[in-house]
């Protein structure tokens, strides 16, 4: 790819949408979960495995995707992954039972998992560390389009055509992105011979796992995202119980939250250029803590108001938008020669952390929002602790 195209607006938009496919596959289902549960005669604790299996596959697949990207190149791996997502979407649309639907969702996530890995690796291929943080911030802002639009469309599709049509929408979006990438996305990995022996790969992974800065950045992202999915897992049911909100209305509310995420990511990019990544990331962690405290406080009220919940969630999600791109960039900044593996491994660890939060949310939720608020506070404290691990050493290195 020529340098004049790297970092161009169309390149940023494409990588943002590629990164957003996994989020699209998740958030578009959220408004339809209660409908899906009734149609499949499953309780809400069981139907949430449609989300949990997807998150689990994202977490497990990303280190493998990173290795494949380092070995075979970014472009062929992302095309293959998106084709798998499209095929699994069609299988999910016609799945005759809940177990087969969960299996199709697992395969969907295996394919979609490559999007974020490839985007981060391509940015690290073509940008120095600080510029990579800025580029990833704008890519993350574009990625925010997926959770803005998908729950809106998801809610409308469920109400007009039924929950199975959601997966047809997934297939159409994936095929459109495949066509765009086939025409526009070129390889960025420099020609080189990477060791492929399992022992070499294991030693590279151990090198990353021993890096406190790598783990710190990874867990900032994992804890912050886990806080969001505490709500994602049960939010549609909670708002239906508390306020009588249906799928389409919930989709509109979720779009407002996704807009807050995109605004936070945009601030991360502009702020990192003006005042540095360290201060911006610290502000993002503070926002997540504030949002969690507000949500927990509202959950304790006898008659909580929707506006109060939304205020808490907007603050929390905006903080997550600030945190996400800077922590993603930080996790790969120290080992550019292992960009694919570092991207995949950090995403995997973060996603598995998210799965743990989502599973805990589904297990503890019985109609009351109080356990969700407490889990959010745990996540915020985890993100703050991880920030202390990552930033004192890492961000000095990033500035150089």
C-alpha cells in the first residue's frame, strides 16, 4: 500500500468498519434478545449464551488470528475471516434449535475476530507509536458507527421481520465489506521471515505475558469493556421490566450510548495529539469509575428514572471510548515486530475478561440492577489498578 493512501480518510473509514464487524454482530442482537428467548422457549439466563459464546470465540480466536496475520499477511486472513462470518450468518438464520444457533454464533465470532487484530496490526505496520495511538483513536471513532446503527436497525428488523432476519442483515453487511476490501485494501506487512516453530511462538507469547506494561494496557481495555458488557448482557430485559421499553426503543437508546463511545474515541485522538496519551487515558479511566458509581447509586434507588440510568451509562461509555484506542495502541507499541501476535493476544485476554464480566452479569441478574452496578465498580477499580501498571513506564516510552 502506498504511503499516500495509508492514513487517508477512506483507509481510516474502512479499517474502522472492519474493526466494527465484531461489535456489529454483538450489538445488533441486543434489542432482540427478549423476543429470541420467547421464540426459542428459553429463559433469559439461557439465551444469553448467544452472546457469551460469541464473546468466548472472539477471545479464543484472536491470538491465532494474530499469528496467521504475521505469517500469511493481513489482507488474505481478514478476507477469509469475513467470508466465514458471512457463511455462519446464513447458518444462524436457518438454525432449527438454540444449540445450533449458539454454534453458528461461535463460528461467526471466529470469523469476525480478525477485524480488530488486522486493523491494529496494519496501523502498527505503518505508524510510529504515538501516531499509531492517534490513528487508532480515529479508527475507533469510526468503529463506533457499528454500535450506533446496528441496534437501531436490529430493533426495527426484529419488529418488522422477526429475529432470524437479523442474521440475514449480518451476511449482507459482511459481503459488502468483503467487496470493499477486495478492491481497496492492500497488504501492509513488510516481507520478512518469522519463526514458525511452536517453541518460537510460545517464547514470543511468554515475552509479551511477562511485560507488565503489555498486561497493564490489556487489562485496562478488558476491565473497561467488561463493564459495558455487564449492561449489554441484561440491559434489554432490565429496561423492558423497569420502563416497558421494546426492541426498537432500546435500539434507539443504545445508539445514543454508542454515539457517546464514538465521541470519547474522537476526543482520545484529538486529545492525544494536543496533551499526550497519558493524560487522556487517565481521564478515560476516571470517567469509567464515575459512570460505574453513578449507575450503582441509581440502582439502589426505590424508583430509579430512565434518565438517571442513561446519564450513568453515557459517562461510562464515553470513558470506554477514550480508554479503548489508547490502551489498544499501548499494548502493541513496545513490540512492533510482533504486532500481529501482540494485537491478537491482548485482544484475547481482554475479551476473555469481558466474557467473565458478561457471564457474572447473566448469572447474578434476577431482575435487580444492583449486582450489575457492583460488577461495574469492580471493573472500574480493575481498570484503575491496570493503569498504574501500564502508564508510568510505558507512556514515557511511547512519547519517545
